[in-house]
C-alpha cells in the first residue's frame, strides 16, 4: 500500500537522517515517491473499477466474485483508514488527545518521537494516549466514517488537527528551533492520504495546498545561527520550487470545485506571496481582498490582525494603525505577542521609535519561541540609541 | 449503551407564554424520543434555589441551603436514553431545547453488569489501553 511504503520511507528517513545528514531535498523526495504511488494506486483502483464494470456487464455472474472481492478489499482498507482518521479526530476528544492519537495511529510515530516533537515528557504523552483510548471505549465513540450530513463538520476537525501538527513543526511554540521537520513532513503526508481517501474535497485540497506552500519556505525562515528571518528578508531562491509548483496545482484543483473555504483562502494568500519574485512585487491589494473574504467567513481576531498587516503594506502604516488600535481595544488579542509586534512595526515605520521600542519590549516578554523572542529583543534594542 | 443527558441552563426571565413554548418544545422532544424508543427516563428539576446540600463527615450530617455548586448555568433536569454509540447520543442531546441556550452534558451510564458490546467497536489498537 502506498501509505505503508511512504511511512516506511519516512520512518527510515527519521532514523537515518541524523547520522547521514539530510538529503538535498528531503520533503520533495518523500513527496515525489508518495505522489507517484498515490497516483498509481488511484489509477489502478479506477482501472480496476472500470474493468469490473465491463466484466460485470459481459458476464454478470462469473467474474463479479473475483473482481468484486478485490475492489472490496481495496475499499475496505481505505474505509479502515478513513474510520481511523475520523475516530482519532473525534470532537469528543480533547484537541491534544486528537493530535497525539493521530500521530500515533496514523502517523506511525512512536510515543517517544511524538513526545520529543512536542517537548513533553514521554510519560505525559503516554498518559494522554491512554486517557484518549479510554474515553473512546468508555464513552462509546464509534469507529465509523461519519454519515454524509455530518461529514463537513467532522472533516473540519480532521483538517484542524493536521494544521495544528504542521504548525507545531513549522513555528514551534517553545524552544529555540523554529522548524521541526518530522511534524511538518508528517502533516503533509497525512494531508495527502486524506485527499487520496476523500478526493475532490475542496477544503482538504485547500489544506494540502496551504501546507505545501508554507513548507516551501522552511529553509529560508531561519539563519544558520538559528535567527528568525522575516518573509520580506528571506532568500527566495531557497524556497522549495517543487513544493510551490505542487501547492499551486493543488490549489487550482480546489478552486475549480467552486466551493471556497478558509483553508483555500489561506492557501490563496500564501500563493500570492510565493508568486512574487521579490518582496516589492507582492500583490498586497489582492492579499487584502483575500483577507476580507476570509474575515467574512472566519471572524477571528487573528485573521483581523493579519489583515491589518496586509493593509499596512497595501495602503501604508498610517491607515493600518487605527485599525490595529481598534483590535487591541476589543480585547480579543490580549496577551498575544504578535499584536504587539505588529503594532510596534507600524510605529517604527511611522518613525515613532520610542513607542515602537516599548511595544517591541511587550512583544518580546510575551513571545514563547526563543528565536522569535530574540528577534523582537534585537528590534527593540535597535531603536534605543 | 445508556447515556445520561444532563441539562444545564442559566435561568432567565420568562413570560407565561414563553414558559408554554419551552414546555411544548420539551414535550415534542419527549414524543420524538419515545417514538424512536430511545427514552429510558428523565425528570425536570425545580430551580437550584430550592436545593439543599447534604454531607456526612465524621458521622455528622451537615445540611446547607443551595445546590452543590453555585454556577451561572444550573442543573435543570436530565434524560436517560438508549443509544448505539456516542454519535447517536450527541444527536439526541442536540435536540433538547436546553442545548440551544445552555449545555447538555452527555455521560455514559456505568454499565457494571453486561459484557462489552461487540458491534461498532474500534479495533483493539484503539480501545485497548
């Protein structure tokens, strides 16, 4: 099965990379293999389905047994994986339990690996898994693919888990390193599996596109000494073109289905960024429009904050400042370091250096990632002279 | 499996007409649950301010005025239902009128006597500890 061989490749890669050094483009290597195998499998399944139909038409009795059984075996395995995904991501489980179970049962990551990735003691994670399994058993969480009418809401839960896994790996919430490869690779792999099991689901495609496009920047986000590099300062030649091309193609497929949603919109925003050869050529006006649409369906203060960044780029910091002040006053972002770092950046661009320095200080105090905290500290220091 | 559906709602000022509407909504739920043969019992409770709390410590019975916990949302009543699994129980919980204003807690009834249900059980890898 495709997933098993990719899983094997991934697990053996996890074991070998530290000693042998990273292959030139590890993500692409696994992705290409996975994609080829997924396409092969899909082709085989479709061909098989057509052959079974053709045979059934000619000889309704004789061949249905054999062809039908093979089809059923294939479907049964896919059904099993789908059931597993939806059970692991059941809303009745706490979100960290969903994430841990998904990585353990679908990701094939071992408990110590998951614990390491989330910077948790192994015992804590083991207990979390035991409690989750107990909840499934005691509360009677069924092992089923949700019925059609419940699928959109339940799929949302799965996408959320995958996005959390990716984000944990991509922009770690604590510790010095920003990218934790095992998690980002795993999130992408599982997003591919989900899409091959549930083809033509716009938001599932949207999520995969988003992960691919964000992941394309992973080598550019950190300096060799571990410092954070902003999007505008990144070496775009180090962006992974394979990821970009694939991400854009997947986004196209999603768009073609004509059912926009939050993940597709976020992917579209990422697409605008990756298609700008230089930061100055970024189509910020388009990004503002995309954020307008995203805010309309997902009225979250974090989306609103990102929108003000886009507005400051499209129309200037003076226009963005009152908007971010209104956001701050609404209280939805209290204690969120990015609110302060964004406001600090606007003040800095407006030449209000003292106020910017204070704001950077507040942001640094609230940051949870060491590399980001140091970045904010440096910004603050640079304004005091 | 049997589930207790525990209804927590913040009391609010009602007109007699609204009271009737709420009662009718609960009656409708009751009828639907009976027709589907899932209803196994239930009661509406008087308001929390009519409650008395009892504790026995060191052989002494301590009685105090009020519910176990002073919360904004009060425990107002419960149903006992029979459902194949949690998803079914959730579907019924969502139909309870109190769910739109407050919270319905879905708790499996501890089943001491019977053997585990074989149907729709997750594979051993999930359910086993």
